[in-house]
């Protein structure tokens, strides 16, 4: 058995070589590989479901939670959804080669910025085996090589899905090292990926908070991720009460477990209808934790403590504070937001613009539910994740976020004076 | 005396607060601050030159090299150039607020990506005191707060220039903590900056290779930099001999000490006039180190060893290899380039496009001298540096590279189904 560092080094070198070869591959070939991979996912159904059955069996033996088992499980319907998602990525427009901007200099040199792939991408993920197909499809579509490292509980399922993806590569004549799966569950392999500067260009963790935190803490390679989604909705004094109510309930309760779910509601002290707002949340099944002013609105409200303002519940619980104007709302958000998605609800356009300008988050919304924080809803197609970092890509990251650019200078013999 | 970690933490917090305040400042105010700063640089000439005289005196006592002394020295003419550069940055268009793209979704939501500043930028630099003014001007112009850490040999000069910059801020009513100078030459302060995740968003080193290497090795904060400029020029078999000769001599000899200078010349084995090319370099005063095939061209050529292909000479020395076609040239470049700037000279457009597509460098040029690798030559205005990293910004980094974006979602009460 190879040492994890040596294993990752060799995989990284193979990935780099595959990446270099991908630069000479046409867009049509990359699409064809994904279409073929989707077909192999379908024709390989028996093998994939059998592999998943073995994973499920071990998981039950290890007494994993029902939620974990559900994330792990693949049936015919889920496999069809995985294959369809790969086909959908095959149909997205290729960002590579796109000219971002172009200028001609007085000396006749033409300067273009052209989109190119990022390079070798490392994906570290947990339980859900569909990430194997999704991540491989998105990274290949954008011309990158990928090293996948899935969770130990999904080893067999990941391997079976991975085999179908590689079969697609081979069928389309692409280098099979463009998609690699780390063949060990040794946690030291994750450490080796996180420190593989020069071999891996970027790491994208997909999974729970403890995984993301470990990756962010230990990585010496750039990381694209978000740790928390502590999203705020501020109801301004001039908010339309119907919109306010619909947006607050949707932002919190549509799905409570996603990163774009509202965790804190800020109500302006001059907003005329705070009572119906919190009661609608309570009636929808949400626990409301309020500050002193909010507590007076309804006896079912419980008292929030200091920790509530920094908590991502991912559950039907919301912290609610009353604030004195947009400046105090912005101050609260600056102190407690995770810079994911923050929302203002108001009919006052000038106030909305002020909020949009000052709220320092990856996504800032006016009169909309924070649950729209999703690459598909943004029209970007499938997303690889949402980034709360400030560098490179922010918010939903899809194909374009998996690219960078290079400068192309076209001359006719110019020399610099 | 505060501990370096505490000092940097406090400076980082002040910078973050200033950055937040800058979000509410108009473009005109930022420009006005820089115009005022330029005036303070001029009216403060006596104090700045006196401070520089003291630095020069210490530097001579410490027997610094003539090259170091020259980099450190400020006279009236150089100070005027520093002030003029600050005014020039004041006149550049503000990237902040620019709408990168915009789309309307079927549900009526409008998605915009809007340029915003990066945040708090740390600049770590050596000897040249003009960096104090340049870096402060570029970071402020793009709406960022900056923490400057100059070299110990320029302490007094940096402080005097810094005072003028802050006087400009104060005069324009901007938060003075938007530009801060680390008040100690304790090297531990650099370490504290490099690990100040969450306080400093990006570090930009400006200086020699050992500084950049230390920053890249130790930083836990993203770094924008280049370590080497090992730039190649490949002369294809169909290159125009006049262009080839002019470009090769210019790329190597115009200025040998800059990162865009050619370090390796690759000549196609079917290029008809290799002799005149290397003789022109030798006649221009360049030492030519060749492989076996090149050695036969002229007896003044010396033999290259393995190290030469990975050496940034920054001197009138060039390594020259003969290669078999564009694929071998690309292979050599993939192995030895520092991904800064690589050039093809050819009249064969298809071959040029192949080279442009495959060469994985921040800047790829066709029929032009690599010495054009400079923000000013690219029409970007003053640059903060050149990046060979793949993330965020590549090649010359100017105002736009000091920004990121946020998503602005404009709705009319939409909730997600």
C-alpha cells in the first residue's frame, strides 16, 4: 500500500498530464464523454445498485442515522436523476475559450482575456454518492482534471459511479486520468490533498460543517466553500406587509436544512405589522426566539440568548430582533452574517440601494426569498457549491467559477521601446 | 511595545471598520483624497527628502549595495514622479459598482453581478519607498483598506510618504485607518500578517524572490504574486526572420532585470536562420548558453547545463535550445515555464492558435516581445503586480484585480416554490 502523500502526488501528476491533454480536446468531445457516461450510468444500473446495497448494509451495521442512510441510498429513480443531471451538464454552454474582454493598443497589439480551465480540482465530499457524478461532470465540462475523495460510507457506490464516468471518458477518447477517485479511505489522504500545492489548484469541500472547517483550517491550497449560511432578512419600515410575510415564511420554512434558509429575521421598529409576521412563522411550525421587544408580540415566543444571533439552525427555528433603521440592521448583519445571503424587504428604493451597497455578502437580495440562493435559480445551471470567500468566485459557483482566464496578446512583430 | 500578533489584530480590526465605512464613500471622495495626498507629497518635500536622507545614511553605514541604495533614494525628481503617479491613479475609472453581467429570470428576478472591493489588503514590500504611495493609491482607489509593511531600510521614508497619504484621506473626510503602516520592523509582524485569516483578505508581496517565497510558503491568507518570470520565446519554422530577430533581442536585452524579460529562446530546427538570431543576441552583449545543436552555430556560445532551463537570469544571459516543432516547444514550456509570459513567433496562424490554446501561462503572446508584460502596456493603468497564480487574477493586476463581485438580486416579492 502506498503512503497517502505518495499516492496523492502520483494522482496529482497524472491529473496534471490529463489536464494538459484536455487543452487540445474539443468542446464536442467533452460533451460526448458526458453523454456516454450518462449512458454507462444507466446500463450499469445493476452493478451500481448492488454496490450501493453493500454500502447501505455496512452503514446499517455501523448504525448510521436515518438521515445519513437516506443521503447514501440510491434506487432506480435516483440513479436516473444522476444520469439526467450528467446529460444536462453535457448540454450547458462551454465557458472555455470565451473572450471576456478585448482591447487594441495604440501600437496595434490586441489584448484579449480568454477563459481557460482552472487546472486540477480536488473535491472532498461525504455520503451522497451523486456528488461523484455531479462533480466529475462539472469539472470535465469546464476542461479541468478532478481528483475525487468521497466518504468511507459510500466507497462502493462511489467506485461504481466513477467507473461509469471513466467509461464515458474512454469511449470519447479523452484521457481517463481526467477523472480520478482516491482509492483509499485513509484520512491521511485528505491531509495530503489539502497540502498538495502545485499539484492541486483548488479544493472544493462538499459536506457538513466539520468537513468544511477541517478543509478550511488545514488547506494550503485555495478552497472554494462556505462554512455557514447565517442568512438575514431585514423588514424595513416601508415593507409591503404581504410581501414581508410571504418572504419571511418562505425564507425560513420552505426548506429549513439548506444554506440559503433564513436564520435571523430583523424587523424595523417602525414596521407597522410585526405581530402578524412572527405569528405567521409560529403558525407555520417555526420556533421563534426573540429579543425583549419581540417577546412582547406573542406569548409563544421564547427568549433569544447571545448565541442565537450566530447560530445556523438548519431547523424550524428563527432568531428575531427589532432594529432601529437600516443602519442598525446593517450593523447587526456586519457582526453576525456569514456573508452568504442577506435580504432587505422594503418599498423604499433608496433604502434598498443603500442596503445593497453596504451589505458585504456574496448575495444581497431586495424583496425576494433567500431560498433563491442556488445556481439553478440564478440561471447558472448545476452548481458545484456556494462560496462565501471573497476571492475568485462568490455566491453560487457553476461552470464559469471553475475557470480562470489567460491573457492572449496578438502582435505583428511589436517590440517594446 | 505590543506583541506583533496583537498589533496586527488591532490594525486588521481598524482596517475592517474603515473598509466598511469606505462602502459609503463616493468615487469623487476617493479621487479627491488621492489628489490631496499628491499635494501633501509635494508640499511635504522637505520632510520626505530629510527622512530619506536619514534612511540613506543608515543604509550606507550598513554597507548596503549600490543597487539597494539606488532603489532607496528619493530626490526631488523622483518625489514628483511619485506624486504624479498618485494623481494618475486618482484619474482612473473606478471599477467599484460596475455591473459585470445581468440577467432576468422567468420569475422576474433580476440577477446582477456587481464589482465590489476585495476588503483588507496587506502589502509587504522592500526598499523602494514609492511602493508606499503606489500601493496605497491603488488599494484606496478600488475601495479597499490597506495595511502596508515596508522594508526596515526605508522606515523613515515610508513613514513620511505615509503621512502625506493619510493627510489626503483626512482632508477628503475619509477614515484614516483606510491606509495603515505597520509601525515596527519586527519580522514577526510579517508572520502575523501572513496568518491573519479573517482579518486580511489578501497579501501582495512586492520585492525580491526570497521575500515572495517566504510569503508564499508561510501565508494562510491568499497571495497574489509571481515568484519567477522564466519567459520563453519560441521561434517557429515559419517565423519572419526580421520579426524573430527584433523580438528576441528586445525580449532579452531591452531591460534584463524585469520579470517579463525572456530567459529561454526555443528555435525550431526547421527555422532557416538560427545563426543570425543567436549572433544578434551575442552582438547585443548577451551571453548565449546553448544545447548541443545551438553550440554549432557560433563558437562564442557556451554549453548550457540542466539548471539553465530553470533559471531566471535577470541578466544579459539567455539559454537557447533547438526544438522539433511546436509540440516539443510546448513540452519544454510546460516543464520549465514559470507560467508568466510565453511567446510564439510565427507567420503560421494555425500554429499560433495552437500555441495560444495550449501554453498554460498567465500571458501568451504571438509575434510580440515578452517585455510588453506590464499593466501599463496592457492599458490597465498602474499595476499592483503580476500574478502567476491561477485563481482570481492572472497576469498584470491593476484596479480590477483588487476587486471581487457580489450578486445583487432584485425582486418584487418572489418566493421560491
